[in-house]
C-alpha cells in the first residue's frame, strides 16, 4: 500500500485528536522540507530554540497529544530528548566553529508531570574542558514549575 493510500485511510477513520496529530506531523515535515527546522523531530514537535542570554540555550515545545504517554502527560522520553537537545545547544555555544559535541552521559530527575500548554527546557554549561563539557538543564511547564532537572556530559569532537 502506498503512503498516499495509508494517509487517506487514516484520515477517513481519524478522530478529531488523531487528525490534529497528523496535521502537526505534516506541518513539521513541511517545515523540515523548507529548511525552517533542522531535524524531523524538531519539525514535528514544533520545537522553537532560542538563546535568551549568552549563557543559556532554550527549547520550547507545545504540549500536544503527539508527545503524551498513555497517562496523557508528557512522555518522560520526550522530556529527556528536549533536555538533551537544550543541553547540546548550550554546549555548542561555548565551542569554536570547528568543534562539536555529543552526549556521553545524561542523568535526569523527574519531579512532576509535564502538563499545561508548553514545556520549556533551559540549559547552561557548568564546566568547559578541552575534551568534556558538563551541562545542566531544567524543564519547566507553562506556569514556570520545575518538571525535571538534568545534568549531562558532552564529549568534544572535531566538526566534519
């Protein structure tokens, strides 16, 4: 079965929520295709990155059914992904253009359920060495309540 037929079948049987999720995914794919987003994941989650100060990197996503777990709260893996992405963005801020960094360790403490209209993750570098960076991140809900706290170690490598 071709993708067009699969999508048509899905739409014919979709609830209002399912149709909204599909629309969010298609909008994200189109944004990635137009290079308005760096990755498919940032596209389909409608992630918005921002640098509120020279020391902080932030990523915000709307809380929608696309990122829910079965309890209809933000999936812990999505919270981890957003924290990792924000911390990676913070790591990149302190590196020269010929270097990049990859996650080598990630530790997360979940403090409360991810609910509300959006989730925002903010991160900053705690230590910048030649080979390793230590970064901390915080995830907040739309009421600025702390949802999760994370630390990560990033390994510095040459950019290809």
